[in-house]
C-alpha cells in the first residue's frame, strides 16, 4: 500500500475501534489491514496502537498521528473535489462543539436540514459551556457566545442574539419587581461565570443608546447553563440570558420578564476554527450554513 492508503486504513481503525471494522469498511482482508499498520509503525519508528483481544486504542503518538492523517486526507479530498467536473458531496466526520444554550435553542433544531443537505457528513456534536482546545481536542470548529481574542485560531462573529432579564414569580413576590436600573442594583442575581479565570459575566444594557454594564450581587453562581436556568426557576435571583433560550419559560409563566422598557445589549456569537489556509470542505460548508442560520435570524 502507498502512504495515503495506509493512512486511510489507520483512520478507519481508530474511528471504528477495531481492525475488523476497518477491513469491512474498506473491503480489505484483515491481514492487509494489520500489515498496513505494521508498515506505518516501522516507517515512523513509533507505536501507534495499543492492542488487546477486545480493544484497540491509540498511544499518545498514535492520537497525534491520527489528527494529522485527518488533515492530510481532507486536504487530498478537497483538492480532487475542486478540480473534478462533477462536484463531490462533502463527507467525513465533523466534530464541532457548541455552547449549551445555543445548541438546545437554535442549532440542534436546525441540524436535520444540514444533514439532509450533506448526508455524507458524520456529525459529532459536543455541547459545553467551557473553553475547548480545538487543536489538542481534534475539534473542527466551536461556537461560543461573546467576543474571542486568540491569535492561534480564527474567530468569526456570525450574529448577535437578543438578551432578556427575568425572574421567577416566587423571587419577585419576595423581593419586588425592578422597574429601573437603580432598582436592579438592589437585587440578587443568578450569575454565570466562565473561562479559565472564572470571570462572572456582566449584565449589559443600553438605555437611551448608552451602554451600561452591571455586576449584581450573587444569589448563587454557576458555570453550567442547565444549572443556571434551574437556579433561576428555583428563585435564587434574577436572570439575564438569551431570549431564545428563556422565552419558552416566560411564555409558560415560569419566569416573568422585567425591565421591558430598558434595552439590553445583544450577545455576540462567534464560530472558531483552527487557522488554516485551506479548510476541509466539510468544515467550510458547515461554517457557511451556520453563519447563514444565525445571521438570518439574529444579524450582528
């Protein structure tokens, strides 16, 4: 086998977790698959896989080689596709990580349309509120709220989602309904913190077009979106969050919107991906699709 073929075999072994899976997927005899791995390990002078009777797993070097193989094979596929008279549908495994509230309220409901358009892309979704290392984590792209400044990656702003301020009926009955920003300063908040420095997110308003940020005293703090909502429903304090995420609870009466006469500052949405000259086609079409999805509903 040539190098590209052995790399292809290796990727199938890692993703399928077995030599047999790779042999079946590539319609090869199992000895040919084993020989391909031996060829790679001999040529590289390293051990790529840990083998047992039940499981195949990558060594540290094997995991890094797997990620490099994905990049090389994606680049080869893109090169052939770009010169082919009949365009080939993008295919392969797409790993993307999305902030939890965005995933649940906006992206997951729309994903079937993307999958129908690109049926050969195998979607692998991670939903997290924590920073993700795109390179070491093998993640093709990530979608996060807020502005991001990291020279090692590309961060493209694709929209801005409206925010809403609200509280549970139980909390408001105990502490009163705020009608002004001065009233708000006397209230407790369910505060959300994020990032490696665990910074508490400020609340942002723009009364009369002037930007004002506030940090309310915490009734409780959390770094998890699900817990953030649960704490608000339980009456720990007021919430300021994405309107698409909180609106169903406002409509049902579980939360009550406050300060409706004071405009909030929309939260930017950014899509991040490794800084490469040539993005794999599967990543490029996903970025374009997501940018259109968010930008159409929530333009920046």
